């Protein structure tokens, strides 16, 4: 018997009222949203791979590169100016095909730049620049560094689907590697919340809509025997059609030939599962549950705007302290946020501390929340302007 069966009658009345509100809302000429219209030319040639010519006669930059908000960027990343000059002066790359437009962001192991390709002038790409002196790779010898780069490229190339960012090419210049991938106009989910929705918290419907796509992405990855190991808001990109895509496979693992795996605490602290802090060796059948714990944190942060087991007086904790915080406290759900018992149930099962009891991928995909996710996807098809769809979900008026 479905444990939520007794709610079916109430939910039917509830959704009927919301549907009536939606009909009334659609009659209005204007909706109150802050999301800009994406530039149409960003979607020309969408999905086509970059094809570069012989790089022996290449020159890299056709115009000088200036970092956006240069004063602030230089304060945050003092060596950025040197890297820009270095990239501008390089003469052997991609047959004059690439023009860097501006500095985009910095990750733990790389700098990212927004660029265009001469062959596809109406499409933007992200160029991720990685060098063996970066924080993530500085302790690797040359052979292991090459393996690390090839592994990231290989995983992202074979895992291409609508829920994963596409990688378009990889090139080496001396000790520097450049990985090109598609650019998503609204940036990561954390940026999308603050910049466009102007909020730290999402409605339940928006959380289910974006979280459901991440879960579908994890389904695709684990069918290919790939574990991401760094699912977080900043690694979920939102494209011009408001689809969520998983990105950044720098610490991902292809486990197709493994029976066990030794975990470590690589990744982002607040998204790590208890067994990662413990550095346990686990059976491969449980490896999907590492990403599912992180997805539980993503759901929690989308709804409440903060991490589970969060404490205002304990912001800067080392791994041992944060692990103890998880183990010694219960998961809290706040009355000030009205969320359904179904979503609370899913979050609880995703954030189950015992990996043996934690929900599996197949169980998560068959959870009642995913039925609601499918309903939201069907609802989206009724809108020609997807901004209005996002606004409807933000207001929970459907």
C-alpha cells in the first residue's frame, strides 16, 4: 500500500485549486519575473561539436583579454593578470579559431574563460584552463596529471546527455590543458537563485523541477558506471531552456572495472557523506549512494537556503568537526517552510547516515516526488515562454 495514499484526495482538491489559479494567471498580460530573455544566437548550432584544424600554425588570441570587474578580480585572484597575458601571448593553438571574450570564474584547480569559436561565431563556450601547479594537481607527477586530465575528458565525453554538460574538445599547450565545453547562459544553480530569482530559497515545485533533472542525470551517469563525487549547487548549470545540467567531472570516477572503492574526502565539505569523512572502503553496489547524499544536501539547501546540520556559530569547521556535527545531530525540518510529506520523506532517505539504509537510485527514481517531477515537465510544454513557467513554479500557482 502506498504510504501517501491517504493524501490523494486532499492533493486532488489542492491541485484543482492551483489549476484554476493558473488559468486565471495565464489571462494576465504580464507576469512578475526578473529573468531576462536569453539571446537567441546563443542557441544556434546547439549540440554541434567544435572541429579545429592543425594547431601548428595557430595563434591564440585575436583581441586583448580584459577580466570583467578587473579591480575585484585582481584582489581575489592576484595571478589572474599574469595568466591572461600568458594566454594572450601563446602562438600555437587551434589555427586562430578561438577568441577569449572575458574571464568567467575560478575553480579549485582551474581558471575558466568565456570564448567563441570562429567556426561557430554565434555560440559561446567555456574554456577551462588547468595546469599541473594548481591546488588539485600540484602533488601529481606528470604521468598522473595526464591521467587526471584524460580521465575528466573521457568521462564527460562518454556521459553526454541532456542532463550533463557537453565537452567539445581538449588541447595541451606545454604544461597547460584547455578543456572546452558548452556555455549555459544562466550559470550555476546557486547563481541562478541569487541573481535571477533573487532569493536564497526555492519553492517546492522549483526544487523538485531542478532536483528531478539532477536525479535523471545521476541515473544516466551510474548506468555508465560513473560516480560524480562533487554534486553541489555550483556544479548544476541552468541553460536557456531552464534545464539543469551536471558539470565539472574533475574528481569523477569510472568504476566499471571495480568491485570495491576506497573513499576519500575529496569534494566539497558540506556535501560529503559520512562514509567519505570516514574514508571507508565500500562495495560498488553502494557507490551511487555517495552522489545521492549530495543530492539530498542540494534539495535541503534549495528549500531552506542553508546546509543541513548547519549552525551559525560553527561556520568554519574542519572535516572531523563537521563529521561529528552530522553524527551527533538530527536532521531538522522547519515549520516556517511548508513542504510536502513526500519531499520531506525523500530528503530524509537521501540524507540517511547509514549507507546500508540510504535510499538507492532506483528507489529514488520511483519515489512519488518523481511523479510530480514528470507532471512539471508536462506542464512546461504548455508554455511558449519558459520564463513564465519558472515564474509559475516560483509562485506555486498551478
